[in-house]
């Protein structure tokens, strides 16, 4: 153990006594132990040892404006003095709902919840309630949170994933009921022909098709226009719903990634950045579908509520964050991402390492592969790739750069060209380090 990590080591020893694995979320874990943050400011974080790092993870893409943005801090501070949660409604919820419905073309109505997981869960339950059908279809490898039906096959491996023409429904958690596996249909990403063949087999049982337009766990690969257009046509023809998971991808454009495809999903799940740094989720979409949650209907098809849903702290922070996320801010952050992509590709060439970059909008991901993958099986990491990624991430972390542990970069609006150039310079060293492990 190095002396500069003594305080973090001691904190982790305490944590191990009271939490499984010493944490409430696995993403903080590092070897030999996690490091603990004291504060964040702008695009930088400072740990208990006093080390400063540039934060390109941004709490798993949830901090679109970085840490402690002054306008968000001020707005939330004012609301804190008025109260944090009530059994009565607040105007903050209505104001924010009006903003979001006016922002995204497919949103007729919206309901706020407390996480992306809950938002996806709500979308799937609403789809079943609206269609009266039991099954959902989702993309192999896609992460959609903790809900049983949404998490199937997100960790599928070569030993378990089955025939590519008919991917196997693979559980994530031990004890997942057999019925869940039977009610989740797995389709390959960006392969419209095979997807339709699979969907056609259960056409009259499928309530919805769930798609992330730039799925992180699949490889941060943008959805291809033909694929999403085919799914839209199939769902309309067969009486199913198309559900978008834009928990991460809403940042891509002012109206979310769906704005770029010219496709209007029936429902959209959101989370992360729309909370302005606070826990949040939202379900939005076509009015008649959203109305399955209407408690004033003669028959309520999907009773829905939540103690902290639409609490005024989150509504205030989220509305402030989204008002700041203007078309100009989006153009600027996406341009920074393009600068980063060009420089990272230059660093790959200079280092002479086998690697490539995927992503969309203000999101990028490094793969230790010769060509950008198009789907989950092609993106799956071989053992030597995992070792190279580990060495790469450790080098960056030790040189003041924080990425998501998949090799993913999530920019924030407070970054400048200086941070991008600093990232690229560190990456050149990281690629050289990783190249030492190349087979």
C-alpha cells in the first residue's frame, strides 16, 4: 500500500464492516481499494489525499454541467430553505414537465420517478398495460438497469449467449425466475433482418421493443437508421410499442438521440442528467399510452406512484440543468467530443497500438480492437483486451484522468479545449502502456 492512500484504505476498512463489498455501488471499487472524494468543482474532483483529477466519468454520465454548477447550487439552495419533499404537489413539477414536453417531439405527457431503472421499469409495465401482452424484446448486451425483465442478457458471454440467429435469454442475477427468461426476447443490435425473424415468431405476444440508441454496454455504438426504422415499422404493424431508453443518450441532441433518427418512440425512459446531479428518472411519450397511469380513469390499468417522485429539489435542479443545456451548449460539447475523437485516433496511430473509438454526441469509448464493432458480440472483450484496458485505465487514473471503467468518456459543458488536449496527451501514454500487453 502506498502511503498517500492510507486515508482511503482506512475508510474502505470501515466500509467493509458495514456494506457488502464495502460499497453501495460496484462502480467505485478499485484495486487495492476505492479512493474517496472530498469535493468536486467544475470538471475536477479532489480525493481525501488531496489529489486532483479531471473527471471524464461525471458520475456515470449524470453530471452534464460538471460538479457544483453555480446556477444549480443557487437554485437548489433556495428550494432547500422552502422544503425538500411534500405530500402536496409543487409548481416546480409542472414547470419542469412543461419544459420537457415542449423539448422532445414524441412527448405528449410525462411522469417523474427516481432513477433510470425505475423509468425503464415503468415503461415496460405501461407497455404491458396498454397492449395486454406479456413479453418484451430487447437488444443483446444492452444495460437498462436493475429490473428483472430489463437486465436479461446484459452480461451474456460466449459460453451462454447461444446461436446468433436466436440469442439465448441469459439471467444476470442468480435466482431469476424461469418465467422472466421466457418473457424476454433477445434480438441482435444493428441487424434488422435477424431481429425481425426473431420478433415474428412471437409477434402477438410482444408488448414492446426496448432500444437504447447508443447503448453503452453493447459498445457505445450508435444505432443504425435502418435498424431503428425497421423496428418502428415492425411495432406499428404488429400492435407493439417502441420504447427508447434515453437515460444516457438524451444529451446527444436537444430533443435526445431520437431527434437524429426521425423516429418517434411510443415511450421514452430518462434519468441521469435530467436530475441536475440528484436522483431522477422520467417516463414520457404518447398521450394514450401514458394515460394507462391516469388515476382518474374509470379503470386504472397501471397504478403508479412514488414517495420521492417529482420532489422539488430534483425538479429544481433538473429544470435548471436542462434550461442550461441549450442548442448552443450541445453544439459546443459535441464539437469538443469530435476534437477528442480526432486526437485519440492520432494517439492510437502514434502509439502503434490496436485500438479504435466509438460513440456519439459528447460520448466516446475506446476499444482495443482493430475496427469499431457494430454489435455486442463483436464488442465483447477478449481476455487480452481486458488486460490492456485495465493497464490503460490505471495509467490514466495515475496521471490525473478519470474515465468510466469501460474506457468510456462522458464530457461536461464546463470542459474546454485544454481538458481535451490534456486527455489526449495522457491517452498517448496510456496506449503505449497498454501496447506492452498486446499479444
